[in-house]
C-alpha cells in the first residue's frame, strides 16, 4: 500500500518548524522568570540561541 504524503507548501507547514517555534517561545517565557542578575548575564544569549534556528 503506497504512503500518501501531504504537499509541503512552505516551511511553516512542517511539524518540526511548528515545534521549534513553540520551544523558542517557551524559552523566552521562561527567561522572563530569571532574577535580575541572571537576566542581564544569560537571558540575551539564551534568547539568541533559541531564535537562531529561524529561517532568513
């Protein structure tokens, strides 16, 4: 029996893209809970890493 695949119209329809976007949003929300000292030391780097996967 042949496997039926849906046509990929753009990258936003990929499940991996949707999950990565959710993960990046979750990381940004969690970094808001850091203490002030952690916020200025780590948050910027963590947020850049969380969003570096996004296509240009």
